[in-house]
C-alpha cells in the first residue's frame, strides 16, 4: 500500500538535537497548521435539538467562517474525513477537573484550641482562589477534549468553605494556565462537611457557624458604612477578605455553589438562602428530585453529578453483547449465580432490592428534574465520571435526549456566562464536537473536538481487543523504518510490566523515549517522543509481534511510515518464557 511520503525521518528526530547548538537545530520547524478546516455533508444538531442534514462547514482563524447546505469548500481548507458525521455544541462540565494544588499549612494541633481554632483549621477560607494555584495547561486537558469537554468550572475541594473556583475554556494552544482562564473567580463553594476535631465539627455546629458568619458579615458591612459616613471620628474597620466574600454573597450577586446530595440537606440550603438572601446553586444533588417543587419555586439550579455509586449487592441485568463476551463459567463453579437474579426469575433479597431502588432513583434524578421544570446541568462530579456514559444512564431512566443535550451544553453555558460558546452559526467561536453518530449512542465515537478553532482528534481505535498479553516486549530490538523515500535503522530497548511497556530508542539523530506502550494479545501500541519541552515531537506506532519479530505502521506529524523489528536480546516473544 502506498504511504504518505515522509521526506526524512531526520525531520522527525531533529527535535532531539535542539538541546545542542548546530545547524540542524536551526532547520527544525513544526508542520504548519492548515489555513482552514472543512466538514462536508454533516448533520448539525443545535443546542435546542433541531437538526439540519447535508450541511457544509468551514472553520478559519478560530471562528466558524461559514455554515450552510449550499457552500463551496475553499481550496485551502483541509477536508476532515468521515462518513455520516454529526456536529454538536461542545460539552461544558459545570463541576469539572483541572490540576491545581492549594499549599499545605503546617498545623501544631497541641496549640489549637478546639473551641476557637484558626480559620484554615476550620476550613473557612472563601478568599482562596483556584486560579492562583492552577497548574494545568492545554496539553494536560487533551483526554477531556477527546471526550468532548470544551470548558469546565473547577471548584475547590475541602471542608466548610474551601475557596472559589475558576472557569476554563480547554484551548489546545494554551501553554500556560492563565491562557485557559475565561473567568478567574467564581462564587465560593460551601459544604456541610465540618472541621476535623475542632469547632464546628457536627452538622448542627456547621449550620450555627454559617448563621453567625452571615451576622458577622452584616455587622462588618455596617461598621464599614459608618466609617464611610464619619471617617474622621471612627476607626477604620480591619480588612477581612473572607468576610468580604460573604458580603458579596449576601448581596445576591455572586452565586454560592453549595454541595448537597441528600434531600434534607438541600432543604437546609434553601432555608439558609431564604434567611440570609444569598443565591445558591446546588452541586451534586443526587436526591434533588425529592425536592424538585421547592427548587423550582425558588428557581434554584442543580449541577447534577453523574458520579453514580457502583452496585454492590444488586446485579443489574447485563446487555446482550456483554453476556456474549463473558467467558463460560468453569464446571462446578457458581458463575451462573452472579447473573441478574431478576432475569432468572429469582427474588432479590431485601438489601439488594433496597440498593436497586436507591440507584435507580439516582439514575432517574435528571429525568425527574426535567419533568418538574428545574434548571439543571449534568456534570462529571469533579472529574469522577465520564459525562456521555453517565448521560446515557440518565436517558435509559427517563431523561429525553433533547433535555440531555441542553443539560451538557446550553444550561451550563447560561449558568456560567458562556452562551457564545455553544452557538453553531457563522461568526461564532469554532468550539464544537464532530461525532460519527448521535452523541449519546453507546457506539458513537467523537472524531474531532474543536476549541476556539484548535483541533483535537478523538481517541483512536486500539490495535488490540483488550485481551491479556500473549507476548513480552522486554529486550532490545533492531528497528527498520521505511518512510517511502529512505530506510532508517534504530535500536529500541524496552521493559514490559503486565500489559504496559516503556523504554528508549536510539536513532542516528539522537535518543527518543518509548512511552505509553500497551500489549493486547500480540498487538502492540506505543509512542516515540523525541526532543524536549515545547519542541518535542510525538510519533504514534502500531503493530503485532510474532515470536522474535514485529512489524506495523505509524504516524508522524508530517507523514506515515511502515516498520519492522527483530529482537536481539531479551526473554523472547512468548509471555510464559
């Protein structure tokens, strides 16, 4: 088969020379991005669920340049491949994840009075901001983009009031954390989780603390107002960053993200909000359906987590394809008894029946909120769940697909002020998903994710089937790479543990790292990373191993290639040797 020509593997490996001076380093450059991208004959699904088939779409300079059924594809646009593709607004995770780390504060517990601890021991630090400790860059968020997530609100974790979150758009080209930020400061997170070993540690004490906190903030505001009226006769109140945040909350301008799952806890939040005039958004809300009427009456939104508990006693009925993939039980084993008891006509015991009802109520939560008219967004629960997978479960238990699409796009966009991000029209930000089927179908794969025009390709099919390794890659291999124009030889040394392997590859141009190696049966996948820092280049490699020989193909940024390899030392190709 004719391969796309790779002019020279030296162009691939030149990044390795950048650490040393010389003419080759000056010659290296990344392949240029296309001037534009184009999609042809796609089905566009807008946030309200309306569909339009046979649409052409052009993306240029971070925007949707044109979109329509009668639209010529520009000559300078790269046409993205795929049959029967769909275009959707991107997924916005209103309780998402990105790397940050608050600094640890040293605590000498022997010097802490349990009845009057400092605020950092209590967990009362609403002045802290995630943005000040954000570590993630665009490259760190690639896996989330591959799953369709284009933006996220990242809230702090911790007890009481651990701080304020940040709103990020997952740009592919963000080389610093700051380049991801679209809103540096969100409202504070509040919880009913008390302090550890000091006041307030119980639920009753936390509620009492919050009530006193609001009174103290009102008193602090009154002191400031009195000073402003009579600055010459009164002492200026000390600046209190925590109380300043509480005062903003009480003005009902800044929303509070209040973590609460149980119905009675949600009712406590609603009561506190009525008493002190703040604007809550429920985070988690797994029993929100039980108080849907109250939420609707107070117009309180819910960020409904899709981080469902795993069944322990109840064995849900497996789908047909899952049953067919299961191995036959060993003779004399009780494997058949682990199948769904209901499917076999057996009655569930009381514990399993209770767990089944509790889980099914959680699965049905979103559908019931939609039916009650409660505004809600579906979230990963802080990165703990895969949004599309969890949404499929909610759809299975009553959530309509159009409501599901709004819950992962329009509603979180509206709550977070990102409405322009979900518009699929000419002139809007090119932030969207391209799938090979309806977004929430189980077999649908995300082919491309665009964020402000930056392209992230979806997860590629694994070379193997996820089976146990039947070969051991450990050892040294002589590798021959055929680019179409020339042949390059290299030496690869790797070590395998379980189904994973890593190591190094010596080329005529320097040393590269072998990373992310996986073995499934006799099929292998790995990456070669050459260079360092911003100038590194990654090559994806696939193949199979037969005894002491291996072969396959690969993709580099500027072309494809084939390769063969022969083991020169090591344990041999068989996993049991």
